[in-house]
C-alpha cells in the first residue's frame, strides 16, 4: 500500500512512526511538506519518500492523508483538485473540515473519510473517531483504521455531525487533563509541597488513574466510588468540586469546544 501524507507535522509524524513499527517495509510512505527540515527529518528517521509537489506525491497512492491545519485546508484541496482518482481514499485529520467540503472540490465520487485523532498518538496511546463518506467501501474503512490504529485506538462514528463532539472530547480533551494536573500541582505548592515533588505527584497520579480506567472492567463511576471512603478526605474534596458545579462546568467546556468546531466547519 502507498500512503501519502500531505503535511509532516506532529500528528503525521506520530502516524508514520506507528506505521513503520507495525507494518515496516510493507508500506511505501510519501510526505509532501513545504518545510525542508520536516522532509529531511522524516526521510532520515522513517525512510519516507519526500516531495515538495503534492500533486506528484499523490500519484498512484492508495491513501492520501490530509494532515494540515484547517486554515490551509482550502488551499491544499485546490492544489489537489482535478488530480485525485475517485477510488483513492482521502483521509482528513483536520478539525472542522467536513466531508462535503472535501468532495465539493475533489469531486462527488471521491472516497473520503473524516478522522479526529488526538495528541496522545505521539506516545502510541491516541484514539481517533472516524466517519466514512457515502462512497466508502469496507476496504476504505480498513485502510483508514490501519493508518490510525498505528498510533492508538479507533472508533467509528456514523453521524458526521457528531464529529465536532468527538473533537471536543478526545481532540481537545488532553488539554483538560493537563489543566487539571496543573491545578493539582499549583494547589500542592500553595499548601507547602516542594515544586519538584508536587509535579511528580500530580503527573504520576494522572497517569496512574488513566491506566486504571483503561485496564479495569469497572466503570469510571465505580472506580471513583472505590477510592471515596465515606467521611474521608476524598469525599471532602469531591463535595467541594460538586458544590462549585464541576460537572456542569466540564459540560459547558465541551459544549463550547463543540460549538467552535461547528463554526470552523462553516467558515
């Protein structure tokens, strides 16, 4: 299989790294990026074929991964317009770019899958939601899953309008956990713990809690109950969070991110 990445940024690098580890020499991987430094790094590290011309890079490719920022997506699509084959899978990982936006330029028969991976893909623990366009066959979904599963898990979303919610939950979600970890560390410093100690406590607590959720058969609510002794310190902390409308605040944050994603799609 030939996979062409249009864009060589962090997410493309994470996927390329994962693909090289999982499929090795079975794949031909090409990268088109305006940055000579990015092309050189990817060629040296992962044996990709570097290109400066995106049209040349997609010739005979089975999968074309659009790994560019939403702000330049229109320009990239215009460059590719008239040069793709309908059966080539165009896999977009740009937030807010709809399938109809892509097919409007590349053609109504174009095979397109919209995906939203997240930054933990950089360490092999990402998760991506994907939504397939009307022209997709099972083979195309398998191809998209092969690319994205190289850096984590994949879930299939049937309704494209929910992709903005996926972006708000998993795409933006890591930042919420970083903020919570920052807040824990800041509280510990204010209460007297040394900075280097509290940073380690906060980071490893977040990591360990995530590992427990991933590996346990119990629900997150049940795990929370197990560590909350009646009348204990955890209960006191959770009651304080809930009195500050913690759950509603998280909902409002996710709703705001969802709304912004829809705004991006309409621009």
